[in-house]
C-alpha cells in the first residue's frame, strides 16, 4: 500500500508539472499541421487555378493561367489596420452598392459576399479582373480549412498584385492598370454592410461585365451546327428564380440572357448569390421594352420573331401551344414564318435561322401584356410543359430549366448524329 501511494503521488506531481508543457506541445503540433495543410492546399490551389478556364469567355489561343506570386504572405493582410467605423467612406460605399439599385447601375458594380462565391470569382480569369475592393475579417483569413486557405492566398496575391501595379503606375506615369484594394474589416462592421444574417467574413465590390453583343466571328470559330438559344426574362421578379435560371443557362450553354423591364435586378446581391457566380459567366443584356427586344433579336442576334417561344399554359394563342419536346430547338427542320411585320413593312421571312429564344414570364401573372399580345397575334409562338390535371402551373425557374435542358438534349443528340 505504501508503494502504491508513493507511485500515485509521484505520477500526480509529474503530470502537474508537465501539463503546461504537454499542452503547448500539442498546440504547437496542431498549429504546425494546420500550416502544413494550408501550404499543401496552397500548392494544389495554384495548380488547379493554373489550368482552369472558361470556354464561354476565353478562346483557345488566349492565356488562361493566373499568375500568382511565388511567395504569398497572408500575415501582411492580417497586420493591416482594421476598418471599424460605419461612417467611413468605404462603409458607405459598400452599403450603397448592397442596398441601392441606382448605385449599382451608376457604378456598374455589384456586391459579392461569401467565401465560396468570392474565391470562385477570383479563380475565374475574366472575373478576377473585375474586382475593385475587398473587405475581409481576420477570422476568415485565419481559417485552416480548404476554403479559408484558398481565400487567404488568393486575397494576399491580389493585394500583392495591386501593390506592384501601384508602384509600376507611379514609375511609368501613364494610364493606370486595373487595381483592387484589399482591406481588413471588423466583424461588426461587415455585418452592417452585408444583407445576410451571418456573413462569412468577406465581401467584395466587383464590376459588372459589358452587355452582350452578338459576335458572328466567334460563332464561325465555334463551328456550331445547331441553333444558338437565348433566354428572355419577362418580368421574372424573384431573385431565387432569376439565379436558378442563370445557373441553368450556364449549364446548358445559353448564348445570352435578355432581361425585360419589371424583372428582378440581376445584379442585386441576393440574385448574385442565388446564381452562384453564373451572373458573371452568362452574357446579359438589359432591354427597355419588348419592341426593342424584338428588334435586337432579329437585327443583331439573327433570331426571327417566329423563332421566339413564350412559355404559357396549354392552348394559348391562335394555334395550340406546343409541348416543349415537340419544338425543334436545334433548327433541323424548316422554320415557319411568323406574322410580325419587319422594318421594311413586309412579313418576317425568317431569313436568319440560326437562333432561337425562350421567353419566361413573371411568377403568378405570367407573360406581360405586350408579350401576350404577340403570342395571340401569332407574331411569336407558345410552348408549355405538360402536367397532370389539377396542377395549376410550374415554378418559373423549374419551367424554364426543363425546357432549356430539352434544348441541350436535342443538341447532344444532333451532335452524335452528325458524327
């Protein structure tokens, strides 16, 4: 018993005096492993970004490699002075972009919020050049998981690149290169700037890409044998539906999305989050009226009115609405002329038959009156998704996505048959 008591007291004292040492060893080991993991992830991140490219924006002859610094020290960001005042010009600018459509329009910019959305945009070469100002918290930079490591290295490299550009501009005294400012911000200030309940620690002001313009030379290079498809949003007002339709458009390969009046602001932060980056990768064009939309589609895009299909309920218009799978979306059959008058006063002769368009109306009311009139007069045609009896209608995003993927199915089948 005396021996047992002795050994018990000995080990108790030993643990008591070595506990801080063991704790610090474990903590240091954990920190070293975390740094090793971040360094390993950094290497894989750079290798991944060096080969990532988008066929929608970058031609095969263009360089798609993002040039990163050989050494990126995220501590330089963490050591910056932290912005915390809600009255600062930076905070006011971010709040205006977040909450006011007019501010977004005048500045041609929008707000990206969230780690994945920001890192994905920084990883995409055309979008990376649009970054203007980034606010990030220490907690976001110090995350040791893959997303946190990715964010810290991308932002550190962006900050280093901006510093180099500033020095170069001062030395050369010529037109300034595009620059992006990266600032450290407090968690409380970021919560007041963002419109989400629990921000993820990073927000960025990003410029919006130029409006879509038809480029026939690019189409000649692509050697596309099937119709280009356009998506027209006719008053789709829910940001979630707009985001879903943009994601489906990207997945299908839509040529461009045309946005009519009374539609949701596609550059609102909520719509941008819903689209998960697709807003920057699908070309967009805002139109001020249905009449101008028809003119643009025919004169600039080669889409005659008779090749525009508006999604409606069954049996609307002069002729029965076609089921979505009955439409020749890929243009393999002869195109029927519509009843729209062209600018020269004659009938639309469908002389430009390498484009087709799908029009999706507002949730609830459906198509706007001008578009509805065009369907009823036979100027454009109607299409629907068949449903079981007793079902009133489909969600706008679901309806549009179903039809868009039918286009993709027909395009894939046509490509196989052409082999």
